[in-house]
């Protein structure tokens, strides 16, 4: 999160850069128009003047540097002030017939259950956990709860069914 003082400093920097850029444009443009009119020339647009063409590249570079400096200042001030210690996690496990294959010992479903248990041991205690399986249709096995024992028990009772509807399971 950005501290209140630093965000106002970044905003002030952006405003100052914009005012300086606009002031430079006006000063260069006004001076050239005055000289043209004093010499009796017809009004011509500022972008036709030699003086403006000479400064045009410099102004563009200055504006680009100002924009880069503003972005750098904004990024440098970004701070995450706290660690998230609460939330809700939904474990989604494929429970289709293909999960009975033994290319992973003892089978894919048992490996997924073991991975879910390992994930639960590393998840901070403030998180609630729910469990959804999907085969032909999604099935809410367990609504989000803070009781990790319930989640562990529900993970051990998964059965397979035909079909695989990944999109419905995720939604």
C-alpha cells in the first residue's frame, strides 16, 4: 500500500511536471508569435517556426523523462504493509474416472488428495477452506469452513464418476 504522504508527493510531482511542460510550451509559442507579428508577417502556426522545431525534440525528451521519473517514484513508494491472514480457499479436485489411472502411485485421485492435505498443512490458520469435486457435474463436497479436520476427512472420502467438466467445476 502507498503511504498517504508519498502518494501526495507523487501527485504533486506529476502536477509540477505538467505545469512546467505546459509553461514551456506557452513561453516558446508566445515568444515566436510576438516576433512574427512584430515583423509584419502573417500569423503562422507555431509548429512552422524554426525556434519551435529546434526545441521540439528537447521538450519531448524532457516530458518523457518527467513521465518516467513519475512512474519510478510511484513504483518505488509501493509498500505492502501487512500479510493477509484470512480469506477463503476452495480446493477443486477432478473426480472423473481418469483419476483411477496409476501413472502416479497409487493413483491420480490419491495423489490429488495427498497434495490437498499437504496444501492444508501450509495454509495459515485464518483461512477457511471448502472442497468441490467435478466429474460430469460439479459437486460441493464441503462448504468453506475453518475446521481443517472436516476438510481432511472430506478429502479422504472422494469417489470417482464418469465425465470431466472442468469449466463447470471451476466456476
